[in-house]
């Protein structure tokens, strides 16, 4: 069965209440009536989840959070639990974003705990993996991504995998204006799918969605999405402009359709 394109807008620590609401309202108005084309999720900052949720309302655009605690509740000042997110109407959560791994020191073990907590709570997850520039130059991309995947999926039962989207986000491409080439993305996605095939089986590997993130803009999205095995994107900076984000959403549908003929993954 064809994999449905997935596009996430990761707003990071951007927008204010007013601009976030307008952004959400515009995306929902333009995209939200159509449930068939691509799955679109916005990930606003925690304080705006409720307001953004109200703006997207019953449209097909879904609400996501950028992080969650690995703990269910208790003495964790500043943390937000999975249950709190579910209370706010959140359906998706990012786990293991590189900014949390590298700037805030999240370990592979913590990422795995957060993934388990999200899945146990019924949330859907965008699990982010990717190598930094030094690792890439040392030829260690596959090894690094493989270690991240092995750790994250060590305890994930087969039946939970359908609720996970994997985002390949090379650290060197995030916020730099230097996107991976379609070939870079194709190769990495192929390796990730091969890992899923060995960890689970080939049927599951061919059903999981693997999306690309890192300096996606309207000008490069279609080319990257046409690479076989690329099922959409996780968009940072360009998700803050409704027109750019919507253009990337459209490109996902068109580009992925175009690439499918060559998709043997
Ligand atoms: P940019 O699109 O700004 O490079 O960010 C990508 C990203 O980190 C999405 O999660």
C-alpha cells in the first residue's frame, strides 16, 4: 500500500500567541478540508498548544508537541507529561530532535524512554535521527544513525511501529540553508528502511514513513520529495510562513507521486 505523505511544521521556539494563531488558522483554512492528500501536523511551542488546537479545530491538520517528559508525572519542574499533551488534544510528538540531543544533551537512552512513554500514552511520534557534520565527514553517517535507531527501537513492539514516523534530519542541514541532496536523502532513507527490515521485517519496513528534514524550502522540496523512499518532510524555518509551508505540503503530494514509479523500497 502506498505510504501517505507526511509533513510536519516544527515551529521550534518561534511565533507569539497572535502570529501562531494566524499561522495555524491559515494552514487549516487552506489545507485542512482535504484529508486525502497528505497528513499535515503543526508543532507549536507548549504554551500555544491550546490556542493553536482551537484554530485548527476539526480540520484535517493535526496538533503536535515538540517534546515530552519521559516520566508520567511528579517532581519534574518545567517538564510536560504525555497525559497533559493528550489533555490538550495533541496527537503527535517530536522525540529526539537534534536540537534536544545536541544542545540540551539528550542521550539515546533518554530518547528511547520518551519514545516508550509517548507510545504507551497513545501518542503518535516523529522520531528524529541524523548525523552531524564531523560524523558525516568521517564517513560515519550510517553508523551514527544506526546506533540511534537501534537504541530507540530496542523495546518498541512491532504493533506500535505504525504510530511512528522517522525523520532523517542531518544536523548539518538544520537551519543552515544547506539541504541534503536528493541522493543524500535517498541513501539515508534506504539505510533506515534496511534497519527496520532487519529489526522487524520487510513488510513493516516498507510501510513505515521516513521523512526528510533540514533546510527544506519551496525551491528544493519537490526535488527532495521525488527521491524514492522519501515520504515527506519535517520543516523548520519555512513552516513559519504559511505560503511557504503550504507550498511544501503541495510539493510533497506532487513530488512523492512523481518519485513513486522508481520506489522499490
Ligand atoms: P530547518 O527547516 O529550519 O532547517 O529546520 C529543520 C528542523 O529542524 C525540523 O525539525
